[in-house]
């Protein structure tokens, strides 16, 4: 990583590491979207939570690295990968009309995506824009905040 003022840059390869997540009522929508974008998604490394990963692997005929189910810690596992710089984009079809027992985990995952400047799509239209961007097919230098002052603060 290269430091520039209070920011760093990190190079994302042309092959992105994409996390795919869907709440139960949105799994069908995500699978339909993924099949529609199969050709593009197969060019990237895919990650997913629980059942979503199994469904995607079958529908796309491609390996999907699978984490635990969201309520059992899968959302937090993906959040940890974001913090480690090991996820480049997130597609998370969540249901805004249904409160879930793991809502704090979801909020934490989305907060980390914003904190680490990760492209995040939470609905089909945004996911379409993300997947059709030329930046998804080429190297990209992402600008990351320098959190060293925060980490070095006196407690």
C-alpha cells in the first residue's frame, strides 16, 4: 500500500473478490440476478454466506467460497474479510421490510464496507450498475482512509 496524505491506495486486480449475500426472501432474486450475470461473475472469485453460496454454486456451475449462514456468523466473517482487504465488492440483497435477529451483524457488515470504501450493491439496479462498470473488468486503485491516527490514539 502506498500512503498519500491521510489516505492509502490499494490495487484491485481485474479479477475481483465479490461477496454475494441474500436474506431468505431475497435469495430467489439474487440467484436470478447471478444467472443473468453468469458470464461476468465467472470471471471473478466469489464468496457467499451459507445457503446462498450453495445455491449460487449450483446455479452458476462455479466454485463459491462459503461462510457460515448469516445469523450464525457469516455476515461477520465477510466483514472480517473486508477489514483484511480480502473482499473487493459486495452484492447484498437484503429485505428492508423484515427485521431479522442478526440485524446488528448486517449493520456492522455494511458499516465496514463503507469504512473500507468497498463498492456495495443492496438492490438489483445497483448490482446491475456495478457489474456493467468497466472498472469491474480492469485493475482499479481504490483509495482507503488511513486509520493510523485512530489506531494510535491514547485510551
